[in-house]
C-alpha cells in the first residue's frame, strides 16, 4: 500500500503518544481489514462491478486513498509524520474538539454563509421505515443561535483539514452516488477557484454531456481528492449550496449534522478491534477454507435437461443486484411478487431521480449507512420477494469474506438458514448450534466469545421460520425464560436469534437477517441499524444475466431480444428466478432450428406450459400414471398456496400419497435439513410461481370439475393477493391454444372444466366492469383483464366487454404490464368509449404499451401522470391515426412544455371531432399562445379548452380569452 494509506485509520484513534507503539499499530492493521479496497483494482474485485476506466478515472481513483502531496507537506510542516495522530486546530492531544477556528476556516464560513442564512430553523425528520408501516417521525429542530446542534457551516469551520479528509473518505462511496445529478453545477461552482485544469474541466463536462452520470461523479470526486485540502473544503462548501437540489446529498449532510462535530463518532467502529490471537489463526484459516469450499460453486437446477443439477463457479454466474438502503412502505394487498413488480419501475425512476440510495453488500455493516453508532454492535435486515436472490446474496457475502475481499474486520462469520433451524425442536445453546455445523471449533469457542465485535451472524429466510420471534413482546425483557444471556445458555432457538439481534447476547456482534417482505412486521420493534431491500435487476443488469447464462452469445442476444420485445416477460425479468425460468424455457426455441417461431411463449401461462412440458419430457417417462401423480402434486401445491406454505416435508408427501422418485426430485428441489443431527429431506418448488402454476394445472387434471366455480370465486375475493397469480394461470389454461403442448403427457383437459372456467371469467368481467367505485373494485377489474389476456381468447374478450362502454382505473397505480393488458382488451373491443386513467402513475413506458389502443376511445383521461413531452408525443401519434375517435382529451398536470405542445397542437389540428381539451397546470408559456389561438379558431366543434395553472403572462391570457366570442358556446379558461 502507498505511504499514507493507513493514515486515516491512525488518525481516528484518540490515543496518547505512549500508546502509539502498540494499540495504534493494531488499529492501523484493523483499518486495512475494514477498507480492503484501497485501490481501484481492489474496489472492482470487492463489489463485482465494472472497474472505473473511462476518461482517466482508473488512474485517479487510487489517488483518493492517500493524502495529496500538499497534505503531506502541511502535516510535516506542523511536525507530524504521516502515521502520527493529528492534533490540528480545534483539538487537544486527547482528540477533544473545541469550538475555536483558524483563519482558513473563517474564510470557509464566509463562502457558504449565504446558503444557510435563510434557514434559521431547519426541521430534521427521522422516520422508521419498517415493513408495512411507517413509524411517526421524530422531529428535532436545529437553530443557528444555539450550540445544541451546529449548522453544517459551523461544523466545517470546526473541522481541521485532516478531519475533513477522514470524513470524505468515510462517505466517499455515498457521495459519488449522491452528486451524480449535480456534477455539472458543482464543477461550475469550483471553476472560479482554479483547482482544475481546463482539460480536467472538459473531461468532466464531456461525461456529463454524454449522460454518464456515474463516471462523471467518480472523476469529479477523484479530481478533488487529488487537489488536496483546500479543494476538498471548497467541495464540501459547494455541497451545502447544492443540498436542497440533491436529496441524497441532503440526507448525508443532515446525518453528519445530527452526529455533531466529533469526527471520531464516524469512525468509532474501529474501537475494540484487536488482532486475532496467534493461537486462533489456525481455526480461522480452517473456517475460511470450509466456507470457501461451501460457497465457491452455485448449484443451478437444470430440470429441463437429463442432469438434475449442474454446478457453476459462483463468480462466473453471480450477477449484481440493485439493493436500496430503505424498505418500501406499502400495504401488501396483492400477490407478493406482483406487488413489488408493480412498484419496480416507479422505484427505479425515483432512484434515477436521486431519491433512493443504492447500497452494496459490503456496506451493510460499519459504514455510513448504519443508522446506529452504538458500540453494542449492529443488525441489518435485507428484504426481498421470493426468488429475488436473497440466499445467493448471502452465499456471495460469505464467499467474499472467506476469500478476504470484504468485512475483514470480522474475525468469524457464522451463517444459518431458518429452514434448518426449524428442525430443532428442543432447547439448545449457541455453542451447540455452531459446533453442529462447524465441529472443528471445539473448545476454541470460548476464545471466540471474548471478542464479540469480531463476529458476524447471518440468518437467512426469516419468513420460513416456524418459531415465534416477537420483538414487540415486552416479556422477553422481563422474564428469564425468554432471555439468552450467554452463548452456553440452554433455551429456544428463537430466544437465541432474538438475543443476538437485540445485542443482549454477545453485545458488540453484528447480525444480518434476510426475509421476504411479508415477514418484515416481525422486525418492526427490533434494533436494526440498516434496513435494505433488494430491487433485483435494473437496466443492463437484466441483460447481464442472459449473457452469463448462455455460452453462445448469439443465443443469449436472441433470447433477451424476445424477452425485451414482450412487455409481459420483460417486466417480470427484474427477478432472477423469473430470468432462470425464461432462459431454461426460451433457450431451446433459439437453439433448435425445427422449433416453430410462432410457438414461442408470449404469456406467462404459455411460458410455464413449456417449462412443465420439458420437465415431463425429461423426468416423466418412468411414471406409470403421470396425470394422477401430477394431480396429487398440484393438490399439495394448492394447499400450500392457500396456507402460504412453500416448504413441504415427507409427511406432506405421504398425506398426498406421493413417493420420492426421479420425477419428484426433478420437479421439487431436494434440500437437506438437519433434525437432531440426523438428515431429513424437505421439498420446495424452484419458485413460488411454479407452485402456483402446478396448483392451477391440478384443476384441469380431474374428470369431475366439482365446485370449481365456488373455488375460483372464493379465491378471487381474497384480499391479500395470495391467489392472484394462481387465478391468472387457471384462466390461461382454459385456452386450448395455450395448453395443447401438455396433452402429449397429460391427455386432454375436461371440456366441462374448461367451459366452467370460461363462464366464470365471463361473468366476473361483466360484474366487475360495472363497479369501480373503490380501489379494491378497480383492482378486481384489473385482475379480470389479466384473466382475459392470459386466456388469449378474442371471442371471450368480445363477449365479456362487448357491452362495456367505460373503463375507469382513476387513482390505481398501473405498471407497464397492466397497460399492455388493458391495451390488449381495448383493441379486441369496439365499444369502449370512455377510458379514465387519471392519477394512475403512468409514465412514458406504460403509455407506450397503451399506444395502439388510445385512438379507439372517445374520452381519454390521462391527467396527473408523469408523461412529459415524450409521453404526450405518444398521444399525438394516436391523434394522427386516421381512425382516431378521441373527442375529449384530458392532459392536465402531465409535465407538458411548449416543445411538446407544438407537436400536440399539430396533431390536434387534424382532428376536427375534438370537443373538449384540458391542458391545465402544465408548463406552457406565451411561446405557444399563437399556436393555441390558431387551434381554437380551426376546430369548429371545440366547446371547451382549459388552460389555467400554466405560465402565461397577462398579455398571453388576454389573447386566449379574446377568442371566447368567435363562436357561440366556446369556453376558454386561462
């Protein structure tokens, strides 16, 4: 490491000079473990992301990690060595910071004084974002005329140069992300100071102009770090001026402001860290070797091929996921995957707009993201829907620790699955839990307990735990039987987990818990420092999965192209498990020339039909009565859907008269589970949606349909969404064109069952279409639209919607996949005249899916959606359609500007049937007044045009209002 690389860690420790020779050396070594990525090469290895190479970025990033030459000279001029503790202005040898200021800091204060003069009182809100609830905000008030909480300007004047260097390094990854949207403004702010050369200014500006926000931010930050103390201080001063425009930056500054002037608070994670005693090095090495062997391969279920499971190198197959440092506050009223999928595009857009912070897996502990600065340790929660990659993420974290890439300040990492812990039905202690998995620790565990700060415990899959953990239960704090004060204390497994998370057992250790969102409420009262959620694949990350899966990149490109062109499949591909199903199922269509391109799946029911077909083809020949066996598996799957159960035991198989076989092990992944040291096998479907599909398929495998209509009606009326996907599959399987491929192995589906399902869908659509008063009614109607889409039955759609004239989803959030489904229904019917989609959170992509159907409606309400000019252009395209029937168009509050209005006016001028136009509360100015006047004069049937809330001057408004009298009945509201 370059000289000065440990200076950051050394300066943090507040020690006297007589301690320097021993403790400080240990802290310096600990610091190397804490931030192993102190060069651009290591950074790339640690995160699995692209190494920064563009525009000289790679050559500069390593320079961030050590003080610039200017800093060295200044330190030496004060009689300090690079490795010495810094006692700069405002500090005494103990490290205590006083409120005196040096002259350079006074200069800094004047630079930003104006930025804060207007905010004499600044409220700071801390919101607990947990599960499906948001706790009441805790509000504190910061005043400039008190010393209780200094303003950020005051803090800047109190920090000496090296303290500011520490702070910048500690927050560097978050700062790079936080300023992405404001690099150009920051560059211009710093330009008068003369720190950058003209070439450096141009390099940053060119990256901004190309839209490379991330690279421009990295380069800007690297340049500032390279220029030294004064440039770094001016950068922070510029941050104060920009904080209200950059939400992430504002969040960081407020965090620092709340913590106060002592920069040691940001680094207190180094306290208590000691070198591993030499007599424990062997067991640590053995532990790392064991974990590395357990995690270096990724087992992929290849049930569509003759081999059941194929192992790949984890690093070859692992694709980075997007994780956000918050938990979305939504009430779960839909199927879990669809609920999160429905929000995915919106949250991705918010992330791009700067409202969400991404967090890497190596930032979950001991980073600036941690909301707890307690020395008692920290706990982190990572939530994610089924199949999003939580378990694989845990595997990657353990592997990266074992190979020395991340979290080297942890001496030992112990990982458990709640699924395994379910088999323990007696009292146990933490010592036995660890020895059961890692017997080589033996008596060394007593040494391990001595340094809890060096321990990380991981618990994967809280949603699968059958024990009871209630962090809101006060009895756990008062009744001894619920407490676990010691690693060798015998108690329930739930008590051990509870005590670790709450820092009552081994205080100082760190704990990571993963869970599906449905179980987040269990952690609501837990002492969690970092709340995070896996969003899955964003942008090019989806493509990367396909690229990594197929060795033949031509096939990879063809499969991904098909997925991207199919709005249904592409919207679902944010989830790695869906991607796995997509590549397994679609791959053969692009590698075998005899496959009919017209048969390539377009709906999710078609996709899963091919998925099951290939399983039956490869694993079903040995089963004598394949239809009967699959019926039993489907009945078990349906019970699981109804009871929200995804893990099945041998007892469940026996209950449904099933025996393990090659068919079942091809169909259900076998997982080893411990029970009193003996191996027991549990079964789980590869993905929740596969379980739901098999449950739906079972409805068509019995000769007697029984009370299927009652079953469907009860499932549809369930409000928590557990049957939502199941019902879509049932509707899809009622289409002979979809299910035909399964007949080779399962025979024909009963005609009576198909007819009853179709009749039920028909009646349900008719009933729901006439009742859309509440949000729940609208959601039910939207679900029936999905049933129609999955059925791919044009005659059914025309029969059910043939008498429907109005579709209103006002106020209900619609995703691109929902918009595609609506477009499909409208295109099949000529009767729908009134389409109200106001306040549906539709953006450009969703409107693009609706585009082919928009011209068929007489009333089109799209107001209060973030369409922008690009979205309105899609509306203009519908207006230009020769068959356009639009008479009333509502586009208020859609972000329309003069530029977009020009195209809209041009399209409207070709539509003489228009009678009503609503353009209120947009960003129109006098520039478009002449065009609007011309439009009003040339549309003979126009009766009302609403333009209030725009940015017209008095002259512009007068011009528009003067047109009221050109013909009787014309209303112009400005």
